[in-house]
C-alpha cells in the first residue's frame, strides 16, 4: 500500500482556525500508523478564495476543508480499511 500523503496548510487563516490542532494530532500518531503516512506542512494552498473553509488539509491530491483531528483520523482509517480512495 502506498503511503497516504497529508499536507496541512499553515497559512494565516488555517493557523487561526485550528491547523495547530491538526499538527499536534499528526505528530502524536501511534508508530504503526505513522509508518503509513507521509506528512508535511505547507504554506497557504490558495484555495480559500474558492470558498473553502479553513483549516484545509490536502490528502494525496484532494483538498478537504474545515478539517478537525477527528475528521482527519476518520479519513485516514477509511483509506487504510479500503473503504475510501483519495
């Protein structure tokens, strides 16, 4: 299985709206899960002007808005269980 690519926007709006919680979540993943993920921080994706609500996360090549740690965990687990492709 290819690793899941997670990019968290750390632009101003995303930071203010909770990106720090997403960063904390990804930095504290269990080792078995951490091995299945490529994780990085990215400057502003520039998609807020398209009416996406921060914080924004890019999973593989798709953007997701208004992301929370709970929603991010759910998406990761769905991909790992084969219930969703990103």
